[in-house]
């Protein structure tokens, strides 16, 4: 009987030990047994992550001395991981018992695949899809769309295949790909870093894959809030950073013209009319960050 490859599961905890424990409890029930679990606590200021180690002594709990963001925290976990395959998974997820094997088999059976995500469904209603692949990044708006978003899971999105980008809530990457392509860039801190990493993988000649034979349940945006100034800042900032790092000069020029003439005025007016002044300040802080750091894109 063939030995199962070792899978390293890496997740980030930030002020949510209770949520993380629920995810780890679901991992106890998975059928795939050759696992190691790494939890990186991102210097939680209002949480005691030691309860994770007390409840799950087999978990490798890494306590960072500062908040490194999504990429930095996961990269810290990568440096401790021993697996042939690394599964990066949000702590606000529930992992069904059959989730892991189809992802491993996908990567084992096709070495041209560099990353794979499962189908992602909403935890609050598991009949609804959150992710079934991504559309291409629009070179005007610097946005993409999640295929199947809020659609019924009725079989229409059950065909595995290549897709444009990965989903950061659950993505499996072979160690050999990370060794070749490199770690996630840490310039983003939050949002867009998995899309950037997918672009790095594609430039190296590998495919991004969607595998609906596996799924997870996602509670979504517990750490940052579904509509917070923090989220507004990083999404607005990093949308432009992504374009600067990944678009051709012509694409970037077109995109920046669109941002200047359409997107920035529209968002400013929207926040003003809705009296969301904290969001307005966060939005303009994001714009000014890109102006001030116009030469910094490769960190």
C-alpha cells in the first residue's frame, strides 16, 4: 500500500482561539491521517493562544512576536513545515472528513498543477457556494469575481479544472513549487497576496486548479470584519499594488487612468454620501500610500 504523502496544514490565529479550536476539532475527524498541523499566532493582543496547545498538544504552535499579516504569518509556518504538500487554510473554516485526499491526488496526478483550491461553501448556509474558481483579473478595475458566488450547490460547479486564481481560505501547494517560486510576498499584509502568489506560480509555467471533489465551509471575514475601515484600507491599497506588480506597462497605465478618473472619484463620493468618514479616510490613506511608496513593489 502506498504511503500517504505528508500534508502540513498551516493556519493563522489572531484573537480567535475559540474559532481556531473549532477548526482543529473538525480536523480530528478527517480521514487523511498523515498530517502535521501548524498554528501561527500573529501576536494576538486580546487572546491567549496557549489554550490551543492545551487542547491539542500535537499541534505545533508558533507564537510570533509581532503581527506579520496573512503572508508573513503563513510564511513563518512554511519555514516550520515538513510536508510534501502544504495546505493553507483559514482558521474560520470547518474541514469535512473527505477534504484533503482529493487535493493531494489532484497534485500527485498532474505535476503541471502548481496550486489547488477546493470548492468553498458558506458555513451559515452550506447549500450556497462562495468559490468555484476565479474569473481573470480585470485590467481596468483590478478586480476579479468568484465563480459560483452565492449560487446553489446543485451540481453546476462540480467540474474540476484550471482557473485563474487561488482562494486564500483554502489552498494546497506542493513544497517543490514553493521551493521553486518562492514564498508569498509580504508587502500586502492583508488581501490580494494569494492572487499575487498565483501569478508567480503561473509565470513559472504551472496551472492553478479548482477541485470540487473537495470542499470546506467558510465563516468568512471574522478577523477583519465584513465592512471595516481596516478592510477598506488594505483592499484599496493592495488592489493598486497588485497591478503595479503584475500588469504590463500598458495594462498598468490603462488601469491607473481608470482608477484616477472613475474609481477614486466614485468611491470618494460614495463614502461621503453614506457618511462613512472612517472608510473615506482609510481609502485615501491607501491611495496616498501608493503615491508615497511608488517605487516599492517587490518587498
